[in-house]
């Protein structure tokens, strides 16, 4: 029972309709009363930043699910969630509800990032794997988060995810290329080292290198050339594109896995031909 009804007055049906209408349009309804008599309802409208749907779509392509957790009523939350383009929403959430939701997702093996600005967001920001507090937020939120967004942009999470994925991809591609690169070098060095004691290893000399000496020298020269060439890639990082994880894996295996095998075969063979002219 509302305060108005407790005082023995009637809560006007048209005001109830106005409240529902405001909520369904994404606003926050505030009922104005004087002396326990309802005067009407006013609307507080949340502003949705232009282009936010496209940015959430980028997150979706990265495999990141977006969930809006808010203290607004279900009607308002549903409207804003649809306008913003988030995947799901939780309405009328209390601080413990936000934290419990994050714990539930983490228990299922997921990494959770959260952005917030209020004191009631602090427990969830502290619980999340990555907590980003708005610069305009409360001190409690800033202290609970891992980082503070000076631009107050909720979609800054996109850049954070992209940087993290780029770091992982760079490390993975360099490792893949290094392992694939070693495969070709083994076909050059192993036969050269043991050809005298194990003549059958001549069958591994699939590159047709001129001699054991030129094979080892060619592999050493190639290694000295390829390592400095990888330094710019390690410093700049592998470019990340918002596509699925499977597509990214296939792309990187094709470029750095297959390329890591073919490039050394070709490079060592060319160097062996050059070295053979002087031996």
C-alpha cells in the first residue's frame, strides 16, 4: 500500500497509467504528491549515446555477451536494453544481486568484466575479473575497480578487450611461428649433424642442401635474419579484428603456422645456394 493510500486518499488510475507509459518509454517515473495527495507524475529520461548499438555489436562479434544490470524497474530496463542493443538485462538489482550474478558467471568458467560508477556497484566491481569505474563515479567505485575510465564511456570496454586479445594473439602467433620455424631447421641441421654416422638420414635432406657444412651455416644465417624481422611484429602486435575465435584461429594458423613452415624451407634453400657458391 502506498503512502497516499495509507493516508486514506485514492491513487488516481490515470497517474498509474502515466507511470507505466513513462517506464515503457525508457524513462524513470517520479510521482509528485503534496499533503499525501497525488498531483501527477514527472519523467526522468536516460540518454542513450548515439552509435552504442554498433559498438555492442562489435563486442558480440568478439564473443563477448553484454548484460545491463540496473536498479530501474523492469519496464524501463527492458526499453533501454532494447534501444542500447544489449544481449540481456537484470532489473531492480541490488548490490548483492550484481555481485551474485558475477559469481555465478565466474563459477561457470567465464571471465567477467564490469563497468559502473555508483557506490552500489563497488562490491560487483571488486568481484569482477576486470572492473572499470567511471571517472565521474563515486570514490568507492573507483577504489573497487581495477582501472578508471577518464572518458566516462561505457563502451570503452571494447578497447580493453581488443588490447587484451591482441596481446594474447601476438604471443600465440609468435610461439606458433617459432615452433613451425624450428621444424624446417631440423630438416636442415639434423641430417647434417648425423649423416656420417647414420647415412640413412640423407633421406631427410628434402631440401637437397649441398653439404652438411653449408646446411648448418645456412640454418644459422637464416635464424640470424628471421629473429630481427620478428621484432617489429612483437612490438607492434598482431592486428585484431572482431571476428569469431574459430575464424581467428584458422587465419593465424594459416599465416603463421603454415607460413612458419614454408618460409624457412625457402629461405634456407636460397641461402644454401648462395653459400654453395663460396664453398
